[in-house]
C-alpha cells in the first residue's frame, strides 16, 4: 500500500487514470503527459506571497479587491508623487515591520481616545539601531548588567529563560495556567479600559477574578464590545521570583538592599499616630526618634510586593500611552503569551522625561521613538526613567507578560536624578493648588532614607555605585 501511495504521488492526476482537456482560464502549471493535459492543482492551491502580506496587514482574509491594493515596490520616479491611495509601498523588511504595519492599518478603524492619541506615534516609529538597543545572549546580558558601566538603552534577550514561571508539562496556554493560581474568585484587580470621553484615554476601574477568568477564557481574539481589558499590575501569584535570571546578581540588587534596611525594624521603631514628637509639617522626617510612620511602612510593603513582580494581562487592541514609570526604577519584562509592540524614546533628555511625567510634552515629533515586538520567551531590561508605550493588534490575541523592578547599584545616580525630577513636579503641583497623595510622598521619603543609609554603610567598591561613595 505504501508503495502504491508513493506512485500515485509521483504524477498527481495522471497517476489516477483518465483523460483531461486543457482547462480554460487555468491558474498554476498546466502540462501534457500520457496523451492528456493536466493541471498541477497542488501548486495552484498555494496562497500567493502578495495575498499573505495583505492578510497579515489587514487582519482579514484577502478578497479580490483587497489583493489588488497590495503592490510590489516600484522604481518608477512617478511613484513618489502618486496619490496616497495608489502609491506603492515598500515590502516589510521583517516580522516586526509587518506587525507595525498591521497595527497602523487596524488602529485606523478604532475610534477611542487612546487610539487617536497613539496613532501619530505609530506613523513615526522605526526599528532601533545598535546604539539604541542591546540584543544579547543571556550570558552576555548577565555580564553587562553585572558590570560597573552605565546602561542607557534597553537590553533584549530573544527566547530567553522564562525562569520557571510556567509549568512546561502543562498543555494549557499561560493565561489559563495563571487563573489556576488565582484561587480567590472575589479578589479585586485594577482594570483599565479605553476612555469614552474625548479627553480621557483610559478609564480606571476594578474587576474580580471570577469575571476576569470568564472573559479571558471565553474568547481569545478581537474584542467584540470595543473595550479591550488591560490589567497592568496584577499581583504575582506564582511562588517564584519574576526577575529574569540575568538580573539576579548583587550588582542589580540595590532596591533589595534598600528594602531590607527599611523593613529591618520593630513596632517601637515606627512613629505611631499618637507620637507627641511627630513633625506634621516636616515631610523629611516624622520625628527625631523614628524614621518611618506606620502608614509609610505599610505603603512601602505594598509597593515592594508590586516591585518584586506583577503580571500584566491584556486583550487584543489594548494600548498603554507614552509614560515614565512612577518610581523611576529599571523594568524587567518577560513575554509569556501573545505579541506586544514595545516602544521607547531613544536617548531621552531630562526635560522630555519631565514633560511626559507631568503631561506637558508628548515628544511625538522628536523622531526618536523606536520599537521591538516582544514574543513568547523574549526578555527585556529597560533602564531607569525610560519613556515608553505599548500597543497590540486589534485583530490579534490576548497577551500576558511578567514584570518586575530593580535598581542596579551603578545606576543610583541616574535614579537620584529621577527623584529630583519628581520632586520638582510635586512642587509645581503644590504651587498650582493640586492636592498630592500623602502615601506617595511617604514612599519617596522612605526610599530616599534607605538609599542614603545603603550608600553610607556599604562595603562595596566606589565604582559599583557610580563613584558616589
């Protein structure tokens, strides 16, 4: 039987017997053999490269009409001045560029305020040069971060170690594995939705685990209600650290050093609400005897749990606007499911960081926004104070990433500069009559106290701390 099957496969329809006339309007190869005309149906059935490219960009099956709108690159001098509707586009150079073009095309149809704001950025994105991103092996990334040199651009490890976050023997997708660890159906999580008002790009809210599970497991594809759910800081339920292995070195543990000092205290070391010596009007110290209030201690504990690791879940089309992370730490990201467009501002100035932080500057015309697409297994380290944004395909699928924050000892000066920027931002807000969050002020004060202590008592070489010792 196997021999017969091989013989049949040799000559397509001829091996099956019979005669055939030349088919009219036949596509593919037509050949004569054994006194008859035969059409190579297997070759005819292949989808053309042109059609595949059209479907990838639009996210929909290519019809005859849509296939006609995809052109090969032209060398005609007239093409540069042709109308936009007929101008021939250059073929995507790689998968990342195909992803970006698909996002540009699909987001044109999205009418939300967040899509309207992010579209101008996408039109000017470009892929990074070697001076704007490191792409390294895991071993090389570890050596780089463990060294004493400053790092001013993101580090990417393609198909790196996911650090045993997921069970390799579990056939379910990562998001389904995550819900197994979220045992409390009534646990509440912060949720961000596209803002309905013209001036609101996001609408914060909450969702419980049971509703979250039902939504994400019911449909993994384009969102039907036009409100892609985006959960950026889901508390890490896994019993392992989320920090990538190449960041697990003493050189990357400054934040851990600070928090160990701040939490190494008892109840008598904290300034209680009834402390008679509390200095209510002196934000730099609660009183002369203590260094943290009970409220500040609790806020730092909450922050530390999030900084050690959080999960980000998002549906197709969810967007995160350009911003700088509030606390100015370095960010680690491990992509576990889906494809994510990650963008950052190359070589940002302090004025640009501050402008994005207080909303006075969007930097969309700077020409220095670059991007890479994160896929499952990809790992990224982003230096402190890096402006960034995130986009996903509206016709794509759900995504899941694990994120954490660290501070390299070498980057303490860079982080201190970010604290100064935040302080100026806070002072400006106070002068304009804005009410500040007391809990955030307490966290900033506690972190500054901890950094000062570590720098005063460390036994490490001065070069490890950027020469600040």
